[in-house]
């Protein structure tokens, strides 16, 4: 019996802004995601770059796999609950890689006044709340609290994301990878429940955020509200060849 023909992979083209980089190289990656063949054509800088330089491509990758997860639950007859005006999940602790913290700091620095000062004031208020609760020192003293316990303690404080405005993300095109990968089909009210079992998250075949954090170029991770402070204290980011960096991110966690 002749086995059924394997379907042709869908091809997705991803690229950094060619206006920002002179020498580019294109890599083709074939993988299986969610049981379906997928071919990625990724154009990146050939020279030495930081993980922050590759964030536009990583953001597109993250959004791509999130959209595929969204399509899968739609085929199962479910609908995404997340929408503008619902900021329930924007009071959770969002982990960001160091590369993302640098990007967020640059984003805030480029904002016009008085918005820049308003956003910085929200970051400061969030840190003050963490400090008053005794959580800031524990987060910054690695090893004294697990990531899971950090998240739960943070969530109980009800700290809104500094970028949350009118219950919507004010930097949606530039939002962190973890935010792109967090979708639910359960009622929005359940996102305010400390029992994570009440939340029906959309399965994402590859969480690019985890892969970035797992690589040395990602520079570890921190809660989003510490991003500006961390970026202000961090030294220069290390560079490596674009193809090598991309390969390391792919190798950190293989798509399912």
C-alpha cells in the first residue's frame, strides 16, 4: 500500500529590516510544528550582532507559532478570550530576557515627553510596591525564591504592567515574546484567579521566549518591571555571528 504523500511545507519568510544591516544571509529551516511541516526562510545579518538585533525576527517567530496555536483551537471550536480592553493577564509577572530589557529601555528612552516620564514613573511605582512587600530583594538575590513562587507572590500584589493603558497594551507591536505566547480560551475573569488550573492556555508548539532565555546571548531573565533598572546597570551586550546566534536559539528548544 502506498503511503499518503507528505504535504508540501508551508513557507514563511522572515527578515530583519535590510535598511539597518548591509550584509545579510538567508537560512532555510525545515521543521514540524504541531504535526505539520513548516519551512522558514529567515534573512538575518551575516556579521556580528547581539540578540537584541535579532529581536524583530524572534518576535515574528513568536507571533507565528502563537497564531498557529490560535488556529488549532479555532478548529477545535474554541475562541480566544484575549482582546483589547482586557488587561487581566497584564498583572502577572512577565519574564523578559536581558536582550528584551535592553530593547524596552531603548523604547522608553525614545518616547516623547510627557509620556516617557509617565512610563518611567509607573516602573518606579512597581518597584516601590515590590520593595514594600519585601519581594524586590528576594527577586534580585538569586536563589532565595523560585520562579514559580516569584510569579505567585507578584500576582497577588496586583501590579499593572507599566505599559498598560486603558486596560490595553500601549506597546503592542513591540511587546515581549512571552506576551505574544500567552493566549487563553477560558473566561477573562479566570485570569484573575490565583489557581492556574482555572486558566485554559492555548498550546504553542514553540515558545521562542524560552529559547532566547536559555541561550547565553539572551542574558538571563527578569520580571519586566525590572527591565529599565537592569538595562541601566548592564554592561555592553556580547556579539556573535548572526547565523551562529540564530542556530543557538533554535537548538535551545526544538519545536514540537
